[in-house]
C-alpha cells in the first residue's frame, strides 16, 4: 500500500512549521494522530523522513527530497482538478492574475472589462505584487498569468511581449506649457518640482537612472507609494509634475503627457507564465484578449 494524499499534506505541514503541535493545529487534527500518520508514511517509504532529536523538527536528507516531490505532486493534482473543472466554451472558469503596480493603474480596468464582456462566467482574481513575487507565484502554481516587464526571468518562466510602455512628464492640462508641440529639453526639468513614486517602485529607479545619466536633480516635492495619489496631487496643485506611463493619461482627461528630449527609456511589458504548466481555457482566452485590448488602445507594439 502506497502513501495517501493526506500523508503528503501532513509531512509538508510538519516540515514547514518545524513543529508537530503547530502543524496539527493548522491541519485540525490531534498531535498524536499526526505523529502516528507520519510514522505510517515513514514505514511505507522505508526511511526516516523527519529528524525529531532537536528542539525543532526538521526533514532528514531523504525527507528534504521527499518533501520537494510531495509539493510537486500536490501542485500537479491541483492543476488536474482545475483541468477537470475547466469548460472549453468558457461558460465558467477562474483566472489568477498578478501584475506590477503601474499596470493596475491603467491596464487592469480595460482587461477586466473586456473579460467580463466576452466571458461573464469567468471569475478573475487580481493581485498586485513585485515582479520577483509574481514569478515565484507562477512557479509555485499560485498564479496562472502575470504581467510585468521584459528582463532576466527565473528558470521555468516564459515571457511573451505585449507592448512597449513609454514614460513622459505628466502635468495638468491647465498648465500653459502643455500647448507646446516641441519636446521639453531635459535640462528644463532641473527647476521643475516633481511628485514621484517612492523608491520601492521599479519605475522610480528607472526615472532616477535617467536623471543621473543627464546630470540633473529636479526638486522632489512629494513622494508617494500610490499612482492614484500622484495623479490627484498633480491635478490639484497645478504646478507639480510627475513622471508616469503615457497610458495613464488615457483615462485622466485632466492630465496630459509632455515629451522630454531626449526621451525616457521605454520598457517592454510582457505576459508571464510557467513553462509546461497546464493552461486553462480561461488563460488562453485572456492571452488573446490582452493582445486585442493592447491593440485597440493603441499601445506601441513591442
């Protein structure tokens, strides 16, 4: 008789908590029952999987290997469950999507609207997180798709280009300098007070590197960890400017982008997924839909 699914879940819980009591609490079983089930698994496998000699419980060398395969097996079974429930005609389904913060400011709205219009039975779970966490979530099968930027990716991550994101100086439309058709020389930014994203945003590093390259240090009047806060501040103050993707101004008629000479470096937006992962009908439909939305909104092709 081989190990059962509950044995795998029990072993993983003990390995993660390093403690039988906490693992038993999470699993909602008694500690003696958990201990008995782990011993039963060890008898089936024929080796000791947990070292109980120290203050905390930890996997043996064999246990470490077994836990990795147990986690992989449970992920594959979860994918199998989703595959069984997946309906090819998309009358129902579920999609787990994550994206980096700037995309939630201008891209998730049109994508969600189009998804609901085309496939009202498909539910969407959206998470905002950093790119490294998105890739880790994809590899752990906690996400189906991610939207982030082109670059170096973790092994096992496949990136498909979506469009090129352009950054510009963004100001309120009431400013007189918005009427100029000529790009603003970068040197003119030296005296422009700015409201910028805080340093925990990758976009801020992109902006700071551009300023450093051109030897300017514009005064930073406001730092915020919210794009919505920046758009409100720029609109209300009238004199402050920010640096954001041009696309954000599409849905903010009170804001307008101003080109800078030389322009800020562009970035390539990408769809991320796990290589060889099960791709549901909802995920396949979303990939097609995302390309349609990007084209309809006139974003620069990658």
